[in-house]
C-alpha cells in the first residue's frame, strides 16, 4: 500500500493518493470530485475491487524510425491515483502498452495507436508514453468500440522534447470510460494535448500535469459534443511546483438533445516554490437545444504572489441567432448556416491537430451529430 496524503484535503496538494483501491472510501455521489457524475452509469467501475474483462485491443500500422510500441511489465509509474477508479485500473491492468520515442527522434508522420473495445465485462488498461530528450513527435490515441473501461495513460516528456498528443474518444453509444491522463513535463519541454470526446454513454476524463524542471510548457485543449443522454465530464489538475513554467487550458463543448450533460472542472495549483508561473484556463459551452446542461467550474489555488500571471474564465450560452440570421441573409440555407456556426466554434481547437485526415474526420463527425437532431 502506498499512500501519500490523508483525506479530507484542505487543498489540492493534500488530496488522497494511493495505488490501493481499498484506501479510498466507497463512492456515494456526495463527494466533491464525483457530485456531477451519475455513478450508477459507471457500472462495476464504482463498486468492484478487481476487474476481469478483456482490455481493448491495441492496433497500429507501420511505425517510423525511432518509435516503438510494445507490451511491458513493471514500468515505474509517474501517476499515483487520485481516486478509487484510477487505483482500480492500476491494480487490474494486465501489462502496459509502452510507446517510446527515442531521444532526438523527429518522426515526420503522426504515430496513430488504436484502442478497440470488444465489449464484455468491465476491464482495465494502462498506456505509458515516453518521449526522449530533444525528440519531437505527434502521437494520436484513437479509442473506438464498446467498453466498460477504467484506464490510466501516463506520458513522460523528456527535457527539451516536444509532443503533440491527441486523444480521441469516439466510443460506441453504450460505452463507459473513466480515464486519467498524466503528463510529466521535463525542463524546457513542451506538450500540447488535444482531447476530443464525441462518443460513449458516459465518458469521464481526468487530466493532470506536473513539471520537473524550469521552462516546461503545457497546453491542454478539449473538444466535446454531447447529444441526447450522453454524459461527458472533463477535469484537469495542473500542478505548478517549480519556477518559470507555463500552462494554458482551453476546452469547448457543444450540447444538443434531452439530458445531454457535460461537466468541465479546471483546477490549477501554484505552489509556493513556483515563482514566475504563467497560467490561464477557459471553458466555453454552446447549448444548441433545450434540455441540455453544461456545468463549468474553474478553480485557481495560488500559494505565491510572485507569478507572471494567472486567470480563468467560463462562458455558457445558447446558439447565436444573430450569427445565423447574418449567414441566412447572405443566401446560405439554415441547415448549412448552423453547421458553419458550430464548425466555427470548434475550428480554432480542431486546427491544432496536425493531422489533416483527422481534422476532416472530426468536422464530418460534428456535422453528422447536427444532422441527427435536424439542426
């Protein structure tokens, strides 16, 4: 058993962390971290102490020079779980999918890894990405199929390395996922994470960032589109513990249909030693129909006044009829005008994905969701 702190916490730095699922009390939905999540829809992930289902299949094409994908055991973790489900995933995962980019490697094309769920009993998985010093790479993690899945993704970015990491959750309609993605950012390293959530019945994704040296830079971008009955929940914890690092968090979501529900909770912790920190977080939500609900909670915890800057913002609004009228007045039919407005809402973030085929695929997926509701 490994426990780094005790509950209840008074700050994010004191939250309970442990690999032992029994260290975490049973969930009842009253906990601050779980109050927005419909626990019954997480199925066995809430109550189980072990998982026996088959993890998603791991698929990929030819790999460029300097990149390897293997199955490993005993990889030293960089994430100590913050919650019961993440701890459950650590204990139950059979092996680790290890993705390595060699130091100084610069593959010209994106590395695409596909996780394909085959249904069945609740399962666990663990993915570990290691980017060597001075390397530069783009890695795409595509997640499709049917699952009830608890999984952890750990990403280590070496000193002066640059990584664009795209995670796409395009699960089948019956899928349930609770995922923790952890980034460890080295000295003068840079990571850009683009998190896209479109599918699933319930998808809950927690992203955390820590820095190990000065000059680290993390940008977390998110795109999500929830339709009738879907629950998409995104949480971040950016932990600034060393000086002169930067973070920017920007998430945008669209919702349509009865009981579509999204949750965004952004936590940024600036510790006393993290002088010179520059951080900002923003969440924007677009409600396309009645009956949809978006919860948005930005939080800043600052332990030093010697910072470059810190701020947050959140905005949720309905479809802009003035924009729609402007386009229709110029001869654009209403269905096409609606598509243009929604595409424009997401365009800045989708364009951060350096894979043209994936950008086009996401644009088509968003339009398909609009068409489903007759928008």
